[in-house]
């Protein structure tokens, strides 16, 4: 892969998107390009954080298992996303697992090589901090949503979170089932199905072969902002 090809894979706003060709060449020189298969585990919760990954193609499902055995889906990471950086930075076990939803590519960078890259290009560290701050703010909003909103507004907020920040626009990441959406939102599958069916009948969304398409994003925003 060339620096120009790597640049083409990075959407605006991603940690490495503002790197010039020489910086991207440096990144490629220290990373290992890997292909992923559907359902392949690329990071495992509890493992030592010896490396981080940069997603190049495909979608990666990020989740964690709570002490009581419940799985919580944290995000669906697409091209440009950096994963595994927390364990790399604090030298503690990984906080979450990451599984490729289908075939794709990633660049894996060891802790030692990444620290060297940051020393050579300190502005990347600032962008990484900005991305981590965004995730923390998003987590705070999730906690707020859990405490302050009922099923409809909570689901609407999560739907917007999944679609507003994704390159596929208003179409959810493919192969996202309603039960998986329930794991992400923290609402039972029955309530998810009931709410989605109601929105479909009202013309807010469209349900086609297990996929969800937002038809009226403005109305969904109104629902998302409706407090108890």
C-alpha cells in the first residue's frame, strides 16, 4: 500500500487523515497490513495491549462483557477508526473486544513503534487525544440517555449515533440485526421490535430484509430530544 492509497482510505476527521505523504509513509513502514475475515476477532478483552489497529476497510464491532456476563456493544468502527489505543497507552488489559463483521483490512502497529511515531510526529498525539475526548463525551451522553430517556428517545438517540457518524449516511451498517441493536442500546429485543414497527408504520423509518433506513431524520431528531 502506498501513502496515497492509505490517504484515500482515511475519512476527514480521523486521527491520521491530516498526515502528509511522508508521515503516512512512516506509518506504513512501522505497521503490518492485515486482511480480516468475517467474524474474525482482532482484539480481545482482557488481553495485553501490545498493539493498536487502524481500520482501513470494512466494519469492526466493538463490545465488552460485563462481570455478570452481559455483552454491551460499544460501537461499529469503520475506515479511519483507531482501536486498542487505551491499553497501548496505559499498559493495562484491553477494555473491549473487536470483531470484524466481514472481510476487510487493517494496519496493526506495535506499542513500541507507535510511541516512536508519536515522538516523531507529536501533532498526531493531539489528534488522538481529541478523538479520545470525543469518545468520553459520547460515553457521558450514553449514561445521560440511560438515566433520562425512555425507550423511544433512547432508541432514537442511538440510531442517530449509528448513522450520523458513519460514511453510509442514513443507512445503518449492513448486517446489523434488531437483536444486536438491542445489545447496543440496552433495550430488550421485544421493545426494540415494537418501537421499530411503530416508527415504520408512521413513516419515520423503513424496514427491509432486516435493514433499517431512516426516512424522516428530522422527526427522529425530535424523538431523540424528547425527555421523559
